[in-house]
């Protein structure tokens, strides 16, 4: 009996590890209705139970396990609304839940697994992503750069002073090498 329990325990651990290492795909897309979004906003009333409440709402309203896992990876900040296969590293657009709704933009399936290209502490404060649209450049050495256009301005609603390109660079094993800013 102990041997059977041990084998089942190991199988569960391997299954969980395998799920964690699976690529993020379009199976994680979930588009909640306005009615469901209202239920989710009610979950926010209690920050301690927000994520578990959110997961229950997602389960009750047809979200796939992949969608739930992706939202948990984002700590409940948003849901995948679009997926674009770019090769080894892919692009995901999300519906982000803040004071209102906004669009998020992520590079996924590299190392680290999820990179928020809107992350304010990664980039200078005066760069604002124009749109979640990417170009892909492969160098002779095999470095892959995913290029986004950012507006240069003092605040989100401020006048645009210029456009900068930011390249998120990955090696041939999909390891994130950093980013370059071209003004």
C-alpha cells in the first residue's frame, strides 16, 4: 500500500511539473462577459481571497484549465485575450484588471516564461507602448529580437515627443538577454 501511495505521489508531482513547463498557447484565451467581469470585480472586495474567488468565477464560467493557469501566473491581473505564435517566443495580449480595463502585452515561452513588455520598472518612465504589435529580427549570430514601438512622452495622456524602438533580445535557447532602446 505504501508503495502504491508513493508511486501516485511521484506521478502527481511529475504531472504538476510537466504542466508548469508546458508552453503557453491559445488554449489560455478566455473572454469573460460583462456580467462575469462584474462578478470578478466583486471578488476584489476581499484582497486575501481575491485569487481563489477569481479562479472559482472562471471555473463556473467556462474558462479552460490553461486560461486559469495563465491568469494565476499573472497573479489575477488579467486574462489572455489574444495569442500570436511568433516561433519559439510568442506574443500575448491580455485584458488587464485595474481601476478599469486596459490591454496588457507579454512575451511568453522564453526564459523567463512571461515578460511584461509594459513593465514600468524595466524601461524608462517616459516610454509608453504604442500598441501590442511586434516585429521580429534574427541576427546572423542567432539572436532573436522582438521589436516594439514606444511613444516618448511625459505621461500617458501627454503629447507625444517622439517614437523609440525597444528590442527584447533572446538567445537561441530562448533565454532573455535584455533589451535595447533605439531613439
